[in-house]
């Protein structure tokens, strides 16, 4: 163990603990970091939760797998400990999960909900309604310096945890925005990375959410094309594109009223479905393969006047995604690192001719107008160049981080392999597992056998 790590190790005490969803003891602890890393002696301290999932191996490899982030930004990593416990990740090494700054504990940057905020209305609303965001920034500014919750600060925190645990090198895992965070860690602390697995690559050039509309439209177009090529889908929904266009035209002219059963109270609740809410709900439904397979059926029924199945599915999908992220943390990161880089004319170029239009990016820009912004390092959007071995995974139907983002990132990683597999946002299954397992074992892209990808098949699209 290096001397600096020995000096820090006493500040990270791990103890046996129980974690929800895991019927065994794991190890837990906290590590304190300064909120303002530029002035550590004067800054208040933030406790980061740490959970270590012991390896199944009798003699684990010396380099653990560090989970940088699931989805996000704003995901609480330790909330996914039960899933990580069951995975193959623990076969040969320990798995370390650290809750990044702003995602848990007293520094958790959740936007407070109003007591009168009806569940279904919130679930079907767009993600950044102005009134809620005004309340959010006012509340969180009282308890945190929102300019300090950047990806760079989080990755420097993570590297401190690594040193405090006595590891010289670690393997990184990042999913969705977590790939962006892992790339920034790789840029800032390359000597401490043995390898990285990146799933659903948020390229550094991506300006979240500027590309959402174009990429979501491409994913929907591919779904229409797949339906046309699938006899059962084509027979059931022969006019799907036309029906969708007519439906969106009606919603633009007048919002629809739908009555849904509140999942908490069971009370029938009328909800207004605007075109913006419908579009954002459709985009989020496209993330997960089971829900994405239902899209032709849901759109057909909605076009025929029955919007209840779509609204129910969208509310459930939205709730799942929003429950997994801390919106205040998301805005602290994206306002400074993404929306600040959007230039004149880019919104029209990226969003015109799409079903989502510029509604999502405009709404998020409005939320950012009053949000304190941290510093953006020069060259933030430049590609990360490294000879560290990297496994990159993209899904053919990904509605947010499509294969070109992975290809762009791989160009500057000469020891990488980019796998494009059938699926939506972050494909899974035995084939993916076998490739990632071989890669992590060897830290060698040449060990990845992609032949099984050709055997991967998507389930059929839903029919009536």
C-alpha cells in the first residue's frame, strides 16, 4: 500500500453492515470531502457513503471494480447495491460503490415536492416545470453551494476514496451519464485506471439535452421501420406513422384530458396531457426494451382516442426514472457543463422536424437561468485520449446515447473495443456479460469475442 494511501486509510473505516436487498453482510463506511475542493481548509465537509461488496473469490484480484455512476447525473449509486450483488462483477474482485457528492446524505440535492403536488400530475408533467425549479433552487441554495457540484469535483472525490482504501489501480464501470464521469476520471487520474467498461456512451461532445430530440426521433423512426418489416406489426398497424402525426397535430391544437387511477390512493384522477408531456413520456418509454416494444400498440390506441394505456405507461416510466435521480444534482452538473456550451442556432438545427421539438431543451435552459453554475474547465468537450483499455457498448435503438457517440469516443482510445448490440439504452444479456467478463479479466480488447452479437435478437413488437 503506498504511503499516501496509508496516511489516508484511517479516515475511511469500513464496518460490517446490512444493505436492503442483500441477505448477507457487506462493508459500509463514509468518507468526508470538502464541498469546495479549492479551499479545503475553509469548506464544510460532505460525507460520501461507501459500500463494498466482497468478491465471491477466495483471493480477489487486487484491483476492484469502482462503480462510477448508474444513469444520471444525480443517481445514488448505493441504491443499486442489490443488483450489483447478484451480478458477475463479484466473481473475481470486490465491487466498490460510492455515492457521489449531492446524491445522498445531508448533501442530497433533491428538489423538494409540494405537499399538494398530486402524484399523477407530477408523474406526467415535464421534468423541469419553471415553478418547481424556482422553489428548488431557492431551497437548495440555503443548504449547499450549488457551484461545487461538478463532475470534476465528484471524480476527484472518487479518487480520494480510492487512495484512502489503499488501491493503486481500479477498474471503472459507468452507465449512461456515468460514462461521461468515467471519461473525466480517466482524463484527470489516468495512472490509477486499469480498465473501464462504458455502457451507453455520453460522449464529451454531447450537450445534454440538446441532442435528445434528434436522437429520440431517430429511435422512433427505426421503430416504425421495424414495424413495417414485421408482418404481425404491419398488419395490426398499417398506418402507424400517419396515426402518430395526426395524434401529435391534435395534441398541439388542444391538450387531451385522461382519467387515471392514482397508484397511491386508487382515486380516479383527471390529468391533462399536453403535447409536451406526451412527447417527453414517449421519449422516456423508449429507454427500456420491454416498454419500447409496446410503443406501436400504445400509439395506435392513443391515435384512436384511448390515451389511458399510454398515459399509464408513461407515468410509470417517468416515475421510475425520476425516482432514480436527484434533480438538483443533475441541474448543478448540466447547467454548468452542458447547457452553457450550447451555441447560437444549435437548438433549431438539432430540434427542428422532431416530435419532441425544442421543448425539453428550452425548459431546461429556463431552469438553468437562475441556477448557480460552477467553473467549466477549458477543453471540457474535447475527446479523452488514453491508452487505458476500454470496453464500449451501444444499443442499436438507444434514444439518448446512440452508437455514433460510442464510435466518436472510441476514435481516441486506441486500446478500446466498441460493441454495437441490438437493444435500447444499454443492452444486456448473456452475450454482453460474456464479453465484458472476458474484457475485465484480461484488460485486453482483443479478448472480446463479438460473434455472439450476431445471434442476439430483439423480441417482436407488441401487437393488439
